[in-house]
């Protein structure tokens, strides 16, 4: 953040100002994307920019911005941008683990994790799994090299006590990585809760427009980040400059979007879904099983709600009846989305399980649309 920014700024101010370079007369506030495979490099190779697979000025601005949001006021935190959230996840796992190590993963995490588990096992790494809820991962920590936390979990929205798990893992000599995708840095700061890595997909609410694939890793341990950086260089999992620039531009509205979207998620859960569906989950609901823990460690509860309808057919009728909500597999965008999650496999959910992501529409319109779709899904089955 530039010196012109308040030292103890609020979320909105930080999001608007994060990562901007010092002002230069007659230059843009946020410089445009730098498209370069190579840079002028006479003589010594010392300097920040040498080759486009290693560094890029557009990444630098974005990485600084994300670092300022993940760990405001904290020095020594490094952030690296990646081509996708899975590229960021893979960079941490495969740079920190070796054959013979053990890793603890959530059994209810992102649906690609079964593939990750298979690849880790193929490399001779022991994989243990336990659910997010109830801090169940504590039971399988002994001897692990790395604990991977996903809180809130996707898509079930369970929450664990990150500080408790982190302290227990560190006492056993394990590193801790937290997938912060659902919360965003404005909703939760894993590094402040003791985690070694905060990892996220920037494809979702962080950028919020459904038009960028991006990921990042933030970490305060220089040695650990050297290994992550080396992995990015080896596999070339780098973001394009346009994606990085668009992501940085999108950060300016993160607080505005999060405020509206998270409020819409709560409104849909309370006014449209409560009493009409089963298995309703949203950490912001006072009676949600995860609310007490979430309220201690989260500053916002996110834009995603999950619930169940009685059958696949009923869920599909509900999705077809929605007019303001797109049937799409991502979440966190300014346009609301929902999907029947079981269609992908990989998630231990029922055929009627719905993951609903609230957008930035007017709350009254969104609630009305969900209520109407629920009614139509019932009446069309009669």
C-alpha cells in the first residue's frame, strides 16, 4: 500500500489501494499489463525482471496487493500468483512433501482432492483424511509433515477451529496450509490465526466476475516460499499478465461485492430457504452448527449457502425454474449461481444437494426468485 494510504485503514480502503505503486506524474494509477517473454538484460543478470516465466511487473503489483489483504501491516509475507487455484494448491503440496512424508487432508474438501490424493500416494506420500467439522483432523496429526485445512469446506460449509488445529500441528512439527477461497482475505486471515500458508483460488469471490482463472499462495516463511517459487518455475504454472491485471483491478471492489453478496447469502438462507429445505448450511446463521467457531475466526461468512432437496429431479426442476441464478459450477461471482453438486462426483453429497452462490443482485429480487423456483419445483412434480 502506498504511503498516502491510512496506516490503519478499513477493508474497503485497503482493497481499493492495495498493491498500487507510488504515484508518478502523468502515469496511470494502476499500470497496464506488461506483456513480455523477456526483458532487456545486458551484462549481469541481477535485477527483478529477467524472463517472463520467473517474474513480471504486473504479477508484482497483484502479489503485493493480495499480501496486504492477507496480512495487513505484517512484514515478511510473500505472495505468489498462479495460473489457477489448483496450481497454487499443487505448488504447496508438491514443494513441501517428499516420499515417506504424511499429509492430512480434509475428507470433505474440494472435489478434485481425490485426484490429488491419488497423485500424492503415487509419489510415496502417506495421505490421511478426516472431516473438517469437529476439528476431526486433530485425531490423525501425529507424525504428519503437513496439515491441509479447508474452512469453510466446499461444498458442505463445515468450519474447524483454525488456531486450535494450527497450534496442535505445530506442536507436532507439522506445517499448516489453509484454503481460504470461500472466505477471501476480507473474511478470514489464516496467517493471523497461525497458519504457515494461506492458499486460494482467485477465480471465485476474490475477483468476482467469473472471467479469470487465478490462484495464489501467501506465506511468511522465506524458506518455504523459496520451494514454492521453485515449483512454479519448474512447472510453469504462471498467470497471464492480462489475468493478473484484471484480478488487481477487480480487488478494488472486493469489499463492496463481499458486503452485498454475503448479505444476500444470509437473506436467501433466512428468508427463502429456512423451513423449506433440509440440510441448510451457512456459517452466518446463528443456529448453524459451525456458527460459534466461525464467529470467532471469520470477519465475513461468505456468499455460499448449501442445502438439500428431496431428489435429483426436484433439484433439477428448482434450478430450471430460477431466472436470476445461473446453473454454473463456480461460485463467488456478482451474478448468482447454483448447481446440483452431485453431478460431478467426488463430493459425498446427496443427489439433491445444492450449492448456491449469492451474487450482487437486489436482495428482494433474489429472495423472490428462489421462493418462486422452490414453489414451481414442487408444483411441477404434482
